[in-house]
């Protein structure tokens, strides 16, 4: 009889689960060496996700087995959670404070989102509610991001997003104007203030939801650094992600073969201009080599807005290693954890994912980046109204009120203030 901690997959047609050393990044992914996988059959129905199981360990020709498995009922403390390499189940202790009230009294921020059907630029579909769900869930600020390379990429048969053509000269610049205009229209229609300065961000609360204008991919610059200043003034851009799904003029991306060897000289010039203006530099989707040079170039904290942690990276994964994360944190920056359902099927699992990143870089360098309406697959939650559930899960995991405030927006607010400081 043994106890094993890890990530439990859903049941297969033979009534068997797999216990993995870390969460898969997508359906069908089985991280870790084959020798670390355990075939599990339960004495009672078992739930997929982070698990701590007791059962009878055995061996067959196919590998290790755990039979008559049942959840370990003793609970798990935060110290064990943070020290453990595999994910483990969270204690179900009730929070001592009311989660919604905690969020309503804090500067809460989603650091990366396309909510409201923002991305329907070409079809101009009717916006869906954003501000109402923010009020319901205690979210004060959403970083709404246009996608400037959208006309050139799509989901392919390998279930990954790839570029399928090169843009025409001026195409992505023109497209970005339509996308920025749609973002402003969404904010106006739903009565959301666009934030451009530190004082306004510090006052932000969920009863009056606000927006920070962001761009996912500097493709609209088309090699012209002056367009950073233009977007700053004309569209109130305050958050620029350098790369997205095509290798552009700024650098290499995680999901394609490298071309530039990381960040280009043009990318470095864009970072310097962002630092001077007060625009947050976001290195999401960039390769480790890109982030390494960006960290050396920047004089302000970096953000990596939407990802999660892996200790065993696969080719072209969007997840990041501890080394990758520590480069961002080393600038004083922060990393947004995204609620991908295949990684984090419930709020307890998402809280565990945030705790794993905290264990690597510290509680001052982690936040939430939902990628709302931008994820390829299902999300852990579909509405900002569900955010009190995440706050409750973080409290149950052992985080104090001050730490939950940091994780739910305070860390990004600090980076925003540092980026604006001339």
C-alpha cells in the first residue's frame, strides 16, 4: 500500500486512469518518461486533475499499476504543495474571508484577454457583455488585447495555430487600426474607462470596470519603431506583446522553428521605446532566447501574460520552464497563469498551478492571464463572475489575504506603476 501524488487523467474505455508526473498541456499529451506513468483503477469513482491517491502498487508488462486506489483524505498543506514537484490536491478548508468582498476591495486585473468578442474584427459581430460579468465577479481591470497578426494565421490539422501566408505591405498596420477602433468601441458601449496612468489604476475597483489597451504581437509595427509612439498616443496603448503566432520583425516564437536566434535588434529598439514611453513589454509567445535578451535590454519589468509551468518542455509548447520564468521575475516582472481546462479542470487545480509558479519565482511575480475568448480549447471558467471561486481556492491553498490581492492583480499593478515611472 502506497501513496502517490500526481495528475490523474480521465478514465479510458477500459475503466483505467493514468497518473502523470505533471499536467498534460493538451488532450493526448502524456508528459514525463513512460516509466513515471502509473495505470490506476479505483475502488470508487476518481476525479481527473491533481490527485493524492492511496492504493496497491504493482507491476505488469505494461508498467506500474495502482489498484483499489482511493483519494488520500488527510488533506495537504501549502508547504507540501509548494515543495512537491508533481501537482497535489488542495485542502478543502473554507476561507476565513468572503472571496467576493476581498476582490471588490482590491485592484483585480486580468492581464490578458480578448473578452467581449473583441477579435471579431472582420465580421464586426455584436459585443458580448464584459463589464457586467466583471462587476459580478469582482474584476476591476481587464487588459484587452487586439491581435495584429490575425489575418495571417489559423488553426491547422495538427491542432496547432500556424501562419499560412505572409501579409501584404501595410496590411497588418491597417488591420490594427480597425482592431484598436473596435476595442475602443467595446469600452465605450459598456461604459468602461480606458486607463492610461498609475493613479487611475490604483483607484480602479470592480463597481466601475476599466480597460488597459493591449496588443498581442507587434506585427502592426511592420519594422517601423515610430508606430509605438503613434499607438501610444492615438489608441492609448499601454501593453505591447512583442510576438504572437508568426515569426515577425521583433523575434522568434515558441510555436515555430527559430529564425532570428531570439530577439532581433528591431525588437530591442521597440523595448527601449516602450520603456521610455511607459508601455509594458510582454514577452508571451517568445522563445527562451528572446526572453533572455529582452531581460538584458529592458530597464523596466517584463510581463509574460499567459502561460503555465512545465519541468519537461516539449517542442513548440507554450508552457515555460523555471529558467524561463525566473528570467521574467528577475526583471521585477510577473507571469500570468492561464485557465486552460486541459491543464486545470477546476479552480482548485488552477490555484495549484499558480502555487507551482509561486514556488519557482515568488508570490510577487505571479498573476492571472485568462486569454478569454482566445483559447483554442475549453477554459477552466467562462465568465469573470466565477472569479470568487478562484480567490476561494487560493485561500484554501494557504495563501493569505495579502498574497491573494497580489496574485489577483496587485503584482501587475506594481509592474504597471514601475513601467510608467520615468
